[in-house]
C-alpha cells in the first residue's frame, strides 16, 4: 500500500504542493488527488506537471480526483486522460474541467509525508530530490 504523500514541484523559484498521492478511507487503491481551493485560472481547465503524472503512474495511481472541500463536491477522471490534453512549455498537461465526471463525496487519507520532484532534462523520469515529514 502506498503511503499518502504530498507532491511538490519547483515553480517560480519555490516549492509548491500541487497534488497528493493518497487513497480513500474505505479503499486501498492509490489516487492522485487535488483539493480545489478556487485557485485563479482553474475556471475551465486544470493542469498537472508531467513529472507528477509520471510519479503517480509509477506509484500505481489510475485515477485523478479533484475535490472542493467547501462545497463537498468531487470529480474524477482516469489519470491517463491528462495525456490526451495539451502539454505546454511549462511542463504541465492541461485538460478541460468538463472532462471530469462528478462523483459522490468521499473522505481520503491526509498526507504527512512530502516528496519533492524535479523533471530531468532528458526524459520524463521524475528525480526524487527530498523526502520530508
């Protein structure tokens, strides 16, 4: 079983948590998850760094879950759907929010462990830089 882990990438010179690998409280399958806090720019699309998608895939994640804690609403899509989106020069795949399907609310396990990822220049292989608690 995968330990719940917050995933950070370097953006504009600082480490930012962009997602987590976790699981639902009543399940064992790992998921790539994002808690939506009405971030600017997330009105019509969501993006995910390619290095995070690859790390999640290698950890066994098959689903992406977006959750709005304030409204207790949740959406999901297969993780592979990101690869059908657009890859921009910022190293992130963008998909429209309407590619996600509404699903019933579910609680997930919170992450206490942090992994910092950096995309190597030659490939999409993630490079683990640091693990912290």
